[in-house]
C-alpha cells in the first residue's frame, strides 16, 4: 500500500483505495445494466414504464381473447354472406332489378350483375379484415401499445361501415348507402397504418433479464 492509500492493481498499476471501493460498489449495478445487443434490461426500468412490452397476465389474455373472438365471428359471417351471394342472392337481384342497367368502370351491365359484384366485394373485404383481426389478436399477446387497439377497432368499425353499407345498398336499393362506404374504407386504411406501427421492429418488447431470475 502506498502513502496515498493506493494499492497494487491489476498489471501492477497502483490504484487509489477510493477508486477500488467505488469500482467494487458499482459492480452489481453494471451487471444489472448489462446490454444484450443494445437492449436495456428490464431490471433497471420501473415496473409499468415499458408501454411496448406485455407481461403474461389478465390484460394480455383479455385483449387476445376478445380480438380473436371477434375475428372468428367476423370470418364466420363472411363465409355465410359469401355462400348467400353464391347460391341465393343472384335470383333475388334478377327479379328486383329486372331490366335495369348500371355503369361500372365505364361498362354498362345489368343492375343485378353490378349489385351482385358489390355484395361479393363486401364479403371479400369482411374476410380480409377478419384475418387482419386474427393478426391483431396474436400481436396483443406481445404488445400493449395503443396502436394495437387502434388497429383492432379501426378494422372492426371499418368493416361494419364498408361491408355493411354495401350489403344494405344491394339489398335495399337505397343508393345513399354508397356514401357510407368511403368512411369505412378510410378506417380500414387507418387500421393497417396502426397495425404497421404496432408491429414495427423499433418497438420490440424487451427480453427477460437473466440476472433478475437468479
């Protein structure tokens, strides 16, 4: 030990006693702050501060269940509606719109054919977004980000407005329902943007701290 209180350090370098004491006290903190490929470990972050991560529990399970249930119901109804369009709707439309014509993409066609196409479009988009809601439900297992919920509600409400307005237009013949469809389409687009934000790799949940489990 030197006169200044220093001790022999690694490689023969003399280190002050205060420096060694501070280094020893900081060692546990360094372990808890260890980075794995730039990821900050959860042990040093206050509980609840990680909005992008979700711990196993009631909240994540509930989010997952309700979006998966809605997706299943929406998908099942899409199959029913599609079957109705394929097997029962055409004859009804031919009677309802007999002799009437409509224009679609600059082409004149019978109103029955045009409205049948509109109905099938609604069924397709309903199925597409039932599958998208399955993705929302699965993502809800990993994330509690607000964008997951926004995506889910946008898909649900957008499908109701878009597909629902097409169904109502075809079955009632009230053309004002066509005004509603663009609002539903806008919500669907917004839902995809929110889903992309929720699934962005930049918001990946942090891994479990290996030190905390010891």
